C-alpha cells in the first residue's frame, strides 16, 4: 500500500487548479470588455479525490511511482460555453497561451463516445512555482456546452453508483438523452445571433438603469435635492412602463445637471 503524504502530493495540483481558474476567468472578463461577448460562460475546477486517483491507477495499470505522468487529469479545469461554435474558439485561445503547453487534444465532439459523451479535452503542462522551486504539472482542460455538461454530470454520477457497469436499459436511455442534448445545442446554434442580440439588449438596459440610479444619487452630492426627487419620481414611472428610451433621455438630462453643477463649483481663473 502506498504510504505517501497525499496532502503534500496534491498541493501542486491544487495550486494549478486555482491559478488556471483565475487565468481563464480573467480571459473571460477581458474578452467581454473587448468584444461585448465572451465565449466562456463560466469556469470551474477540481482536484481528483484520492480514491478516484487510486481507482484510475488500477484501471489503467499505472504504478504508484508513475502517478504524476500516468494520470493526466488529477488537476481538472472545466470551461463552459453557450454554443458549440465557442468551444473551438476557446481551444484556440488556449493554444496561443505562453504560460502553459498543450501536449495533445481529444475531440469528443466530432468523434463522440459510444455512450453519447461529447466534450473537447486538452491535456496541458502547467508550471507552478512551489516552495521547492518550479514543478511542471499535468492538467486536463474540458471545454463543453452547458447541455453537454449537464449530460456528462448525470452520466458520471450514474457510473459511480453502478461501479462503471450501467444496466443496458440505462445506457440506452442515457444515449437518447445525449442525442437530445445535441439537438438542443444545434437548435441554439441556429438562433445564436438572435440570442446574442437579446442578451446584449438586456445587458445594455441593465447598465442604463445602474448608471441612472447612480447619477440620481449623485445629484444630492451637488445639493440638487428637488431635482433628485423629481428624477427619482420620473424613473419610477418609466420603470413601471419599461420605457428604456425615456430612461436614456432622463439619464442624459441628469448627467447634464451634474455637468453644469461641476462647472459652477470649479474655481475661476485668477487675474
């Protein structure tokens, strides 16, 4: 029986997961600012449980001395996308990164598994800086749609329950569910542009509301109390009627009041 200190052994993998999560979340934020749409919906990560590592080592006939190279997904990152088209775009962003090395890829979207499993996997080598120096850690990045992830999560739970020996009837039903998830992804792709326009409209409207309420609050700072009360009452009416055009006009008016007040407070040039 292996008697290693598992807590110490897993430390670089935990560090890898945390650092990669931060980096991919930052990538999402940057893409959203640059393009108003990010192909990354959200990012999660995990370090494989010790029992799962031991089970996989036994199944793959990996010796305890070769765990670091024989099991490539002890550190796992999962990147979720809205649309199938986004998956390959995200994969390309990862290939271009200089802070990790892509060793190889497994395309289970084009070549999906017999079970119906679909996902895009990238095995990467990531350098972490530990207390004892740099260590290169293997990690698996899975990129998939929300529908793919829902199906894969359910299948994983059922495989765990049935010890990888799913009843035939259960396999058939899971495969049908995978096909249904694929149909859903294809339908979403066919109306992708309409969905993106709707999402952008919602976000733009949310930003207008936030800016307007902040601007109304700022009126009090310039002692424009009656103007602030009037603006708040107008906002309430516009909000009840979902009148976004009216809110845009009100925002422009409130900003005009603030700009005028700033000019009044600015000291004049000395002679």
